[in-house]
């Protein structure tokens, strides 16, 4: 079990708004898992200075929990051939927003302007497509509270696969009836071009 150093605690204390947490996540290179799959705890993200989407979500949820927010993450599930995404959700003045670690120009931070979780999730639908233009988002999970994993999950040195397994197993909701997806219009060429913009390039 690891532990935060005083300087690390002080730094996390300064990340006292969702916007500041998002800014810090954006400053971290994307974790391309070059040496194998990982699911790092928040303390490892802070020390290793990189993260993929779920690692960013876990980090964000923990930091927000230190500033009065509930530590909750949410799974966005796609069709086969695309990558799922995980976000941290938060509420401010009873409205929902989201923190999102992504390497692309879309699927990013959401301001707390959404009345409920479904409304927040639907804001990602038209941004979620393949290079062919096929729109892929199909389901979303109920919010998962990280409080159920005990007091020390954020300090684990080992990968947090138990959280991943739980997130996969909880109830998921359909975005729309299956028949709706048969006749979806593809994303425009300019949207596809914009979707290819990345923040960090994978090293050869």
C-alpha cells in the first residue's frame, strides 16, 4: 500500500474544482499502455504522470471526493470495433457535468448544465463514431460509487481490475431501441476529420 506525501496532498488540495481537475488531466500524456494493460490507482497516476480514460476517471473521482463531491464514474458502452469510455460525473447546483480524459478532440469535459445523467450521456452520442462515420454509442451504466471499494483503493500499487469488473457488471441502459440504430446517418467528413485530432501522439 502506498501513501501520499505531504507535497502530493497539498497539490491535490489545490485541485478544488472540476475544472482544475480537468486542466491537470489534460496536462498528462495519454497512457497508451505500451508495456501492457494497466488500471492505475490515483496515487500512481499522480506519480507516473500519465493516464488513459478510466485511470483519469478514477483519479478525478478521488480528487473530487476530497472537495465534497461524490466519487462516481460512469461507463459509456459502444458496439464492437470501437472503444468504450469512462467518465467522472459530478453535480453542482443539482445539475450534472463530467470530467473526461481522452486523447481526442471530442468526448471531453462537460459543464454542469444537464438535468440528469441520461441527458449528460446523450451529449456524447453524436461525437462517438468510427472513421467510417458509423455512430457507435449504445449503452451507459448507472453511476458507480467508488466508496464501495473501501478506504484505500486510491493508494493501491496493484492495478484496480476489480473496479473495472464491477463497472462492467452493473446495470446498463440502452441509448435507444435497437431499431433506431438501423438507419442512423453517418458523421460528416469534416466531423471525421476533427475526430482524428489527438492531443498526444503515440511514440513508435
